[in-house]
């Protein structure tokens, strides 16, 4: 057990990918490092436990990537999905640094595997972790422990002593070996967003937030973020913006993970509780649009929607934990979904009549579309006419929130007066709003965590030595 009475060079608060990258980076730079993970050991790692892949720029195909994904293409994708709501300097810095992360993360014990199948079509752009997010975490923890990083679990921080932008100490909720005050020369905050704090979400979303499901850890309640903002750190990001996808309405309130996400939208239509379509299901390639559907469903009555498709496509996408609801007819399916049968029949009949057939290919922007209907389905439109008819009920599944701490290229927090903090750094979801003003593309959260975690650890160690 670590001696918590000593003053560490670097204190890392958090226990996921960003925290571990920071801890390893700081330790390799010669610093003494303590990691405080608020969760129990079994639940360590925040949302990283549920991840599968990371998006990094690369100039050529590799053993696990099918082709190049240049810095320019990555930037173009990020610019489009955020609608320009990103810090261009930081975003381009992250993209440039991501090229080296592909190898650096392997040096820390993480292993890659070829892309998984399904509708995300990420074989060229994203590297997949062998064994998934938990295996990746286990590799990083093992490396950190071997390097001499001290790690304490069930270590909830309830206060930060900060004076004039300088971190002095952290206070633990429960003393460990009689010690409740942790001192360090530099702080790296990597404790995630506030998505598991329903009361905080309700400040911006109102009562609708009661119907949100939280895909990841119940421990990301935003306490560290709130302390930092209350003690003079400059905020960044819209508090209503988040990485939110459509997940099965039958999923648990917390920690349902990736197996509750639905990738079937492009193969059918989506209707609300009034059996009305409300958005173009074929607007763009799924990896660039799957993360808008949480917010779209959140804007619907009672925050509920239904993905409707037929038997011809039921094996075309990655299945989820929950089976689809079936009906021998549209009316029977509507009854099972507690929708108005006549309304759903009318919606599907109008959609079918509007479909203009083409050559279906869900991996490209194909020519299967609708005409004369609002909203349109721009691509991948096919008639829903082969029984049995199937549906998934979906709700907004929040992954992480974008309100965070403003940082510079050194991952150093910026104070409200515009000056950089003396010794406080941030990485991962707690500062993701610098890069993600809105929108999301698969794997970017892990990129933000790894790149800025590595930078924060290195810079914190340098700061502590000086």
C-alpha cells in the first residue's frame, strides 16, 4: 500500500484510458505518480470498459487497418461532424499526435485486432482493441503497476485545495490508512463528465432527463469537474451537448454498454410515439451519424422512439442484447409497441410509396432514396413489406457530456482570467469539449483520452520537476 502521507510529484484523479495514459506518461518521465480511482477495483476504468476502438490518423494500410486515413481527412470529418464547433488548433494538434499514439499505446501493452464487422464500417479509420476496452484497461493498469505507479481504489475526492490557479491538495471522502489529504506538485484531472448525475442533467434538459439511460459508468457524476469550475477554471462546451446514441429502451439505467446500442437505423425507419417519422434515417454513413440519434430521440415526446424494419434485413446488422419485437402485420406490431395501428400503417404506406429503388449498399451513399416525402430518406431506402415486421424501442443513451475544462496544447487548464494554471492539467472526457463542440464519430473519445492523457502526464511531470 502506498504511503499517502508523502507528497507525490503527480496526482491523477480518474481511472480510465486518459488517466492511465497520463499516469504512465508521467511515470516514464521520472515522476512519482498516484492514481485515485473513485470506483471499486472491479468497476475501474470509467467508460473505457465499454469501448472497442480508437480513431487515429495514419498514412498507409497496416496489419489491422485496410488503408490510409490522413490528417487532412480526419480534420475534414471532425470539422463536418462538429459543424465547426471545435478549437481548430487543439483539434489539429490531437490529430497529428494521434499518428504516434497507434504505436505508443502498443508499447504500453495494448494489442490491436482487425476491424469487427457490422454497420460501422471502420476497417480503414479505426483500430480495434484485442479483447475490447476492458482488456485494454487491464494492459494499461499492468504497465502502470510495473512502472511503480501507485493506485488506490474506492478513493472518492470530495474537495480540492486550489489557490490562485495552483493545486495544493485533494481531500478524500474516506481516509485511507488514516490519511484524508493527498498532496502533489501537479494535478491531472481525468475523471470524466457529469452524465451519471441526473439532477445536473435536469438543470439543462428538464424532466426529460429522467428518461435518459446512461450507457457507461454510474461513477461519472461530475464532482471533480464541478470543483474545478467552482475554483476558477474556465469552462468550455455546451452543457446540453453530449455523445448520445439510440440504445434499447429495455437497457438498465446505468452501465448497459455497447451491447445495448442499435445500428439498425439505416435499414428501416424510425418513428416516435405518435408513429410519425421525424428525421432522415439515411442522411450520411452510419459511423458519422450514429451519435446524433440520442439527441434526436431526446427531442421526441416522452423521449421514446421505435426502429421499424422487416424480415428481409434482420440479419444485416450487428445484433444487440435484446431481441426485436415481432408482428405478423404492421397492425399487430403497432399493438405490441402500444402505437396507434392506423397511424403506423399510414406512415409505412406513405414511406413505401415514396421509395425509389436503386442499388443498395449501406457502406456508401447509395442511390436508394425517397421522393416527395418529409422527412426524406436520402440513402438506403427500401420498402418495408416482408413479414414478420420487427421493431426496437429506443431511448437516448448518454455516453459522456461535453461541458468541461478549457485547456491549451500542453493539456494545462486555463483559468477564468485567461491565464494557464500553475500546475493543473486535464485529459479525456473532462476536457473533450475543447475538441467536440457537438457531434461525434466512432473512436474519437478514446483518441482525445490517449493523446491528451499522454501530453498531460508528460507536462505534469515536467512541471513537478521544475
